[in-house]
C-alpha cells in the first residue's frame, strides 16, 4: 500500500530572543493510504504540532512534508491553501463551529473556498450530514445541540469536500464515553467504508487500540511505533 503522508526528518523549533524550544526533533513518519493511525503521548510532547504540520497549518523548521505524492514544503500560501482545502479535513476537540450559523451553513464553509462547489454546497452538506445521522438538524444552531451532536456536525464539515485525509485532534476529548463511542464509530465507518486516511491524536488508550497503528511521542521525539 502506498504512503499518502511522508514526513522526512521533521524538526520544529520555536525561538524568542532568550529561549529556544524544540517541539519536534527529527521525526520520520509514513502514513499509508487508507490507514487509521493514532498518535499518543503526554501533554506538550509535540502531538498537536505534528498534526498541524501534517495539516499544512504550520511549517517545520527543517525537513520535508509530502502529501499525496506532492512535496508541499515551500509551496506558496495561495497554492498551499487550495491544496489543503481539497485534500484535508480537520476535526478539533472543541468543535470550532460558528455559533451564529446554523448546522447546514457550518457544514458548507469549506466549499465556499473551492471553485465550482458553491452551487452544490447545500446538496453536498446534506449528504455529509446524512452520513453522521444529523440530516434532521440542518436548521438548528450549535447552542441547541449536545456535545456529541456538535462533533458530528464538525465531522460532516470535515468530509463535505470529500478529502482523502482526515486529521482529528482529540475528537472525543470533550465528550462522555457514550458520545465518544459514537464519534469513534463514525470515524471507523469513514475509514473502512469510504477509504479515508485518518490520523488521530488521542490520550485514550482504548480508542487508540481500535486503530490500525499507534505511534507514541515523548519530548518531541517518536519513541515507539
């Protein structure tokens, strides 16, 4: 199986005038197409930094990032933005929904930035909401939803543009065990039935054990695979 994400010798260093902090140090990691990968480690070990670099939301201090066969390191911002929008979907622990927009408008947001998709945005959003079991909540506001429902809306937003890769940062971190299990079930279906590659940061060992592979980090370094 070919790799859809390849990180080569990735380091990330944050510098101020007086302090230098190494968030990641010489990370080499391959993610196969269609794989469900968990990333684990203590707080502050570099997990979210790694996910942000995979998601092209941050740039490494050194090293090379290759996504879907394309080396993205050094891309212009406009090209990077288009590539990210078409290839990657994001799920966050705190949902990141816009409280002044209803459910279907929240889901259509990624399509507003893609040429040729605006006309079909509501149709595609409805299809995404059906996948997560929320097609009956299109006109509700985020404040009218439970935490689990808000995360399902966030998942619908992540998949509405049909990305090959989903990056999930503690997607069950703000949910109780029942809601967390429902979200994990949706992620497994997106992986097994739709063939989407999923990379998930988690502190939950039981959820990590459900995935194909777990990579552990400590102090910015990959320590086990």
